[in-house]
C-alpha cells in the first residue's frame, strides 16, 4: 500500500464513521425523535453507546487526518514517499 492509498483510506474511514452516525440519527428521526434532539457539543444520554463511540472516533480522525495528510502530501511533493511508505499503512490500520 502506498502512502497516498493510506491517506485515501484514512479519509474514507473518516467519512464512513460519520455516515454511521447519520444513519443512526436518520433512523431515529424517522421513528419520531425531533431533529433538534442532537444539539452541538451535547451528547444525549439516550444515544446508543456504540454511536457515542462512533462520534468520538470520528472526532479523533478529524483531529489527526490533516496532520497525516500534510506528512503524506509533503513527502510526495518532495519525492520522498519511500521514507514514509512503511509507516503510512500502519497509521491507517491503527485508525481502523
């Protein structure tokens, strides 16, 4: 796996996490929960623990993805992909 592929996988994983949260909230909305039940910065107590974990994992990915992207794209721009080629897949595996 190349560093660029690891970066794309990291971005896809981040999107997949939030898609899971949106799916859960969409199902809750369709079953009668008001749309304003999830205010920003406040996690309702009646959310499933797995969904709370998805939200936290997504927030963590959002914090780390820009740093990883800068490292991978910087190494690619400088022609030094070989210096991070061994580490980049492990970053993706650790995120998943």
